[in-house]
C-alpha cells in the first residue's frame, strides 16, 4: 500500500481515517486475489509449487485457488492454449465475475511459445485481455510471485472501482453458458 | 514366431525382413483377420501401438502400422497395411485398446477404420476440416473458422497459420530433414508456399 493513502497521526487527527473509496476498494481487492488456476501444461506444475509451503502464495492472500470461475478474481493461464481449449478458456473467463484479471504465465500463454503449429493459439491475449505477462518456459515460482505482485500494484492504481463499467469496458456477459 | 504358418495361411502377406523386429506387409482387407490369428494362434496378445502413416511417394500414400507384442516370449511383430480408398478394417474389436489409436489415426491422417464403434476425431475439434499430419498439410496450418462461433464473434479470432520465421526456438546448423519447415530455411513459410 502507498503510505500516503492512509497517512495520519492519531494523536493529532483522532481515531479517524480519511481516504478515497478507490484506495480502500483497491487495497481490499489487491490483498484477496483469488486465482482460477487455468493449468494447461507444465507451467501448472510451477503454479502448484507456488502454492506450496516453500514459495507460499498465501503470503499475498492468493492461496484460495478456486476451481469455480464464479468465485475467482484472477485467471492464471499457465500453459499451452490450443485452439480446442481456447474456447473453454474464453467461456471460463466470461463466467468470472467482475472485477477480473488475467495473468499469462509462461511463453506459451503469452505468445504460443515454441508451439508454432496448426493447433496452438499464438498467445492467449488473442481471446482474453491479459493484465500481466510472465516470461519463462516455464517461469520459476518466484517469477510467478513477482508477476502477481505486479498485478497487485496494478490493481492498486486502478480508478473508478465502483462504476458499472470496469477499466473502460462495459461489463460483457454475452457468452455465459 | 511361426512365420511360415502365417504366410501359408495368408498368402498375400510379405515378409519385409525388418531389421529390429519381424515385419510384414499385409493386405489391408486381411488386416483384422491377421491380427486375430496372431492373437489367438501365435500369442501376440498385446497391441503395443497402432498409428497412421503418410508415405508421401507411394500409391496409395496412406497406411496403418501395427506393433504387436507376445507377452509370453517377449517378441514383437510389426504389420503395415496400405489403405484402400483411405480405409482399413478396424482391429478395435480384437484389441479394444486400438479404439483411441484408430481415432487418432483418423484425426491426423483421415484414415477411415471400417467398423469402428466411435469414429470421431480425438485431438482436433469435430468441425476441423483437415487432417494435419498428412504430408501435404503445412505445419503452420491453414486458416479456418474458430471452433466456437459465439467466441469468434466476440473476439474476432480465427484459427490462423502460425508464424514460422524467427522466434525464440530457432534451430541452427547441421543437416535437418527437408520434410518439415525450419525457422532458418526461408524457402517455404507462411508467406511463400512450398514449391
């Protein structure tokens, strides 16, 4: 959290905190990002390692991996997205409630990686808006944690958190099935 | 194994003098009978592999290769059969494990397995119009509509040919097969078709 957001001296100002609604909402959101583990290939192994005790993603309030998209905030696309799977990825993304974020973990999810072939979607950003790209093949868990901290930073800087539109786009619920 | 008994029972079977295992070229109409005979009479009770092949220069170019294992004396035998009208009889009634192998061979090569109980694609989506492991299919792919029309309407995405030039996984040096495109070989790629 940016210190100036809540900077106050209780001896002078009393037991009152003055802040902006955006700052509070973003602070809450950034510390309870519930990920949807979209594990499609070997990156998912590193994602699991990040959930384990050595790397411990729960330090960032992210240990609550939700396999239901309705309960998740952040889809971590970890692995190769084939065209056949791309449809499913998009449908799951559409089923997530706003606000939602997408992390493209690893080379395949970011750009298709080494899979230059007829079967592989060349980057998951072709079908869903991606907030954070993490390089690596696969990235180490530290890289994932670094990316998730970047995502937290991004969430903190968002404005208009309480509006019906989210980050400039209207909430699109056309494909929910 | 008893090679003589097999070739006498199925006279159209040719012994190909395989270097790593006994190999026969068989008539595709007899394929299922031979697999059943080898299982029941000669103890080849395990289907180790079944795959499609595109021999490119042969006519017909498509075929099926089957590896069978005798689990008693640990002996392998390889059968290959050329397709007739892109089809061969199924062996999934004899070895149920062949079911998904044959679906894969159908998906990747377009080989139809006559009598297969579930002749659907297994890897690509059902509406995909090509058979990508055929030699005349480019590795980059051919542009086709996205599998789901409603997702395509929102994202504007199609199944497009993958880029073949450059990128992080460029292999360099040494002799490589000319059958597949390489990143450094610019003679054919998504912009220039294979001559």
